[in-house]
């Protein structure tokens, strides 16, 4: 009986962990998309770009309903890609954000950033044409 209970616990744990494979941690799998978004932004602000990248993508996959939240996730993903030297992925994320909300703009401080500012302006110009 003890062995059956132990095996059941192991099987359930493996099932739970496999269901959460893309979520980073088991606790993350039970968060709402909006909490994932907030967690991703916090990781970004803390300089933990790898965790932020995973968490922001998880939030997108979970289904961010509000368009502003969708744009926000794409914006931070663009920032991460730009500072990591992945300019094409940065462009792609800005393009996705602009397609969701054509009125999307960076804050003045963000727009003045030497790495992603020019990339964003280039995508806005392409979209306007």
C-alpha cells in the first residue's frame, strides 16, 4: 500500500511538471496571464532578461486579453531582443505591437534609447507607409 501511494505521488508530480514545462516554475503555471506579464516586467526591471523573456512569452501563450497588455508584452520582448543584439527579433516584436495598436508610441525616455529607439521609429515609419 505504501509503494502504491509513493508511486501515485511520483506520477502526479511528473504529470504536473510536464504540464508546466514552459512556465518556468510550477507556481507560474497557476498564475493569470496578467500576473505573468507583471512578473515578466519585474524580471526585466531587475535585469533578469532570460527570465523576463520566458515569463513574457508564457503570458502571451496564456492569452492576454487586453490589447494594451498584448502591446506591453511585445514592447518588453522587443527591448530584450534589442539589448541582446537580436535586432530582427526586436523589429518583429515592435511590428507586432504596432499591428495590434497602430497608435502605440514609446515614452519619450524609451524613444530616446540609442539601441531600440531607431528600430522602433523604423517600424513606425514602415507601418505608416
